[in-house]
C-alpha cells in the first residue's frame, strides 16, 4: 500500500455504494478501501427490481471493470483511472487479510461494527496516512467519532450545501431599477403581449424564463425572454388574479401563484418545477392548468399523474386491484383538488358537475413509477407529485420519458423528504431545479404563501 502520504485513504460504507455506484470514481487522487463485509452486503442486496438492487448490481459491474485482469495484485491496489474516468488517479484496495475484532464494547456480529474495527486496524497499519470512513449512516458516524475515527458524509451527490441558495425562479428589482435601466428602453406589442427591451447592469444577471418584479410606486411583473449581453427582453406576465382570467374557475391569490400559472399555461415551456410548503397551491394550480389545456384548448391528449409511494407512517401492506386501484390511496391529493375544481362551476348544476367529473376522470391516468422505464409519452401533460423523494437518477429516468409535445411538471417540498439517505441538498428535485435553470424551455417557481386555510398556515409557521 505504498502511496503518496498526502493522498487520503477512504473506507466506504455499503450505503454509499448503494446510493451512488459512481462514487468509486468521485475521489480523484485519493485511494478507496472496501472491507469484505461491504462486498457481502452488496451481494445480499443485488436481487430485486428496486433502485437499491439496481445500484448493487451496477457497483459490482464497476468493481469487475476496475479489477479487470485477474493477474493484478489486489494487495497493491487496482488503478481507478480508465478511458471514461481519466481524471481519477487513486487506487482501489480490497480487504485481503482477516482482522481480529478488538472492540469489546460493540457486538462483533454487526456489519457496521466490523467496518469500524477495520478502519481502526487500518489507522494502526498506515500511521502516516489519513484514514477516513465515508458513510450515509448517521449512527455509524456517531460511533466512529466516539472511537476517534475521522468520519464524513458522502457529499458528492449534493447539488448544493445550502438550499437557501436554491434558485427561486424570480427576482425582486431594486427601487432605483428604472433610473439605471430605462435610458435606451424599447417597448412593443406582439400577439397581444407587451414587451420591453432594457439595457443596464442587472440584465446580465437575469436568466431565461426568470420572473422579475418591481413592487414600488408602479408595480411591474414580467418574465425574461431574451438576454444579449447587458440587454434583456422582458414580457409582461398575464394577470390571473382577475376573475375574467380564471383557469378552470381558479384565480391566483399571490404573485408567485400568478408566475406559476404563466409557466404552466405556456406551451413553449416543456418542463416546470414548483416548490412550496403544504397548502401553497402547487397541485391545484397544476391540475387547473392541465385541464384547461387538455379539455378546452386540446394541446395535450391526456393528463398522467404519478408520485413516489412512500408511507408517512407504517406500511399497510400489499394493495389489491389494478395499477390505478393500487395507486388510488396515494392519490388523495388528486381527488381533493378535483373536487375543488369541479365545484368551482356554480352554473353547471348537479348533473353538469357529474358529467364534468366523468369527463375529467376519463382524461386523467394514474401511473406507478415502477413501470415508467422504457415508456415514451406523446402529447401528454405529465405531473410528478412528491418529486422531492426522487433521487437524481430516478428523476432523469422520468424526465427522459417525455416525447414530442409533452409537458412535464414536478411538484414537491424539499422540507418533507421521506426517502432514506436523501437530503434537501441531494434530492432529485433540487438537482433538476439547479441544472435546468436558464434553459429556454424550462421554468421554476418557489411558492411562498400558504393559501389552504388559516389553521394550516398557522400550523406551518408554529409547529
């Protein structure tokens, strides 16, 4: 194991490999060590169709690819560098010798404790190198610190450390904005919409499809359509707070909801992400816009709705019935919002509302995420609810299902993540918000104000 002493020696817990198989190529010039118990746990998790099982199999394939020729001396390490990962200069080491268990205060039969014992053994064998345990498991990190081991979370999957810095989709303009940006201003109308071309220092910081608002003496709400150096073309947003501009009987109640409806109803925006706390109107606005474009404007052929099936409490076991019947308990939010939309038409009467309800049900399909791989959706309005529980890899799988004429809308609240080992910084929803910002066919809005009820708003603030 002779190696440059400045290169660190990372021991990987199994959960890191099961979370991100490509982590083997994320440590650059540093070395990686895998205990034998980690390989055993990979083998135990390889069967099945879950994301964990797929990742276990992919990790095993990567390991075989790295080890390559059977004549290589594993004790001296296998180079991690390859044609696809030339930037990696570290080596992979596997446990080749048995290690006596020397932690009497811990149970030796538990895998986590065996890994801790191996790390302590490596610290003794390699006194001149920094040995670090990397794990997504908080408890093993706590035990490791108690034993004097340097431990770290796996950070490479995180899009950003502080989600407070996450792109919100809109920007407030300063009070002196017009003084600095109106000298060479141009304005015109096109297809009934008002456009402004401004030049000034703030224009270069704008992003395509980012909303800008000025809430001083003369309120101004617009969306950025084009950026050329220090110039930006802004389009005045449509005002959905007015009763005559309602969308399936729904009006926006604040500026963020109005921004969201502008994106949801824009056929040139193929991908929309809406973040917000409970009760901010994410699902209701999306369904209203979807029904408007499927039933009235006929831009899309049908609505497809899916979500991650993770229980808040204990699992109630297997559910009987077809795919839609199995998904029905998870779609309570859909039913609640459809009731609101159906009751918004006061003139239809009971028979009219019943007929509308049947029509709506025929155009909404509920699909399970388990059967999305390999599918292509043509001219569909795809809604992914509870998207904060998806990993970046799962998110990519879903978004790449979109065929020509399909719009994808992701809804979620990154403060309510139920998936193990997924955090606000590593969620697939955070990942796509950050990666898609600035693309001409993408839009994002973070909804701030709860509009469900005064009770729900107070609970959100105080509990």
